[in-house]
């Protein structure tokens, strides 16, 4: 029996690698002789750097940068095994987890530290960049990121505007002449797991602003400010970004990376699938296991379990997904190739306890799921 184990992280509880190890422990409890192939996955959010660095034999580095509230934070980034590709998770410098709930306000949070991480990767000799843009606390359209790299964003009086999405309404002019010249020779790819446009009912502010601390009134202001930013980008840079799928990711950072760094967006899970060579890893397997913290209808639209299932189905393999939470609207998940879902918890548990016991519970859940597989094999 050969089992490929390819989960995403269980946010706040287990990294993708820890999740894979826990699931492997569950497999061995039932099938001690089974060969387990661990392939930690990600889709552009938390864990993307670790997954890509592990897959390529790269290394991790750290840098003190400006956090989302303007305070120093220690943030990591990766350099892949080729020595020339840097991997950055914007959440490491501007993630929601860095902002206490009582201080969340996307009018003031900034992506400035993301630009500082990009500069650190350039200093390390990187000539290609992969930027994962999940999990942000920001809504500044990537302006802070570009400011850290030398771009200027000024008001009608020629003064630099402040940081945060609340200042974008004052923007009158964008000047990229001071942008770090090394960026001209650097290819930037953006790992994105959503397809939201920049503005409107499905835009960055409307969909994601509330979880970042925005009230309905703030959402209206932030959406108008991003729309204004898009107009100034079109006016000064000649680029139309408002309606590009994924432009609204990470509070508009997707749009900013396109407009300011000439980046290309692609599905984060597809990027990781390529980097870890998942099709080759599943070849010859009997079963594929995947999972993440929550599985619901949105999982079918670019999340890790759906990407893993697509690759497994191309190889004719069954797929079981274990999740910390399973939504009521999971029918699309089955249609994308996942054959069965299994919950992490065997009985109702407080969220905090479930997260603390994540590894233990995931191993047990995997074992229980495979016992059902064993029954099915006997019936077959």
C-alpha cells in the first residue's frame, strides 16, 4: 500500500508539514507496512514558503520589517534550491494574525513590510520572485509595498500620502521612477487563491474588509478609495487593473503587484503543484489523503484539497480529505474529485482545545477514515 499525503496547513494549529506527519502516523497505526509519501501543500497563503522551500531543497531567511501597524516584526522568506528564486508570503509581514483583534482597522494597516521583504530577496541575489498573497490585514492596494521599493504616491500638493487604505482617496499622482532598478530584471509571479476583482460587491473591501475590522461605513470608504487608486493607475501608468481576476486579493495587493511590479497572477495551488511535482509523486500510489482547516463550497475554487484531488483523479486515484470543519455546502467539493470527507473531531470540542490537540486528533481521524477504507476493500 502506497499512500500519498498532501495536506495544506490547519491554520493556527498545524503547519502543512506537521499535518502530513500526523496523517502519516494515522496511516501507520492501521497499515504499519504502508509506504507514506509526504507532500506538504499550500495555495498561496500560509505555508506556501515552507512547501516550496522543502520541495526544492532551499533555505529560509529572516528579516526585521515594518509590520501592518507600522511596528517592527520579524518575518521570514525563502530562497529556493536554484538559489535565484525568492518566495515571500505577504502575511509574514502584513498578515491578519499580526494585528490584535481590537486594533484591526484596514484604513491604517500597510503592506510596507512586504516591499521590504522583496528588497531583502533582491539583496540576497534573487532574480525571480514568487509572492503568496493570502491572509492579509491590509486594504492599501499594494501602495505601501511599492513605497518601500522607492515608488512615490503623492497628493495634489505633491506630498507623499500616508500609509493604509484610508489615505488612497488623497492620491493624485504615481511616480515609479524611483522604484528599485533591480526589479526591471526580475520576474514576479503571484500565488493567488481567489479571483475577486479590485472593487465592487465582490471586491477587496466588500468581501474581506469586515474580517480585517472594517465597519460597513469603512467598507464603503475603502472600496471608493480602491476605485480611485485604479483610476490613478490607469491615468499615470496606462494599466487597467480594476477587473482583473485576483486583483482584489490581499486588500488589492494583487492589483498593486500587477500595476507596480508588472507581476503575473496564477492560482497558488497550481504553482505549488508544479514546484513539488505532484503528478510524479502520486504515480503508482493506491490512495491520496489531503485536508485543511475547513472544507466548504469555496474549497472547489482554487484551494489545496481541490488541486490535489484534480491531480489524483488524473491518475485514477481515490481521494479522502480530513478537515477541522466541514460546511453544509460541500457538494461542489465532491464534483472536483474528493471522494470522501472526514471530520477532525470525534465529538464536539471547543475550538481552542481542538487546535491545541490538532496533531493528535488528525492522526486519529486519519486512522478512523482508513478503517472505513478497509471495510470497503473487504466488501469489494
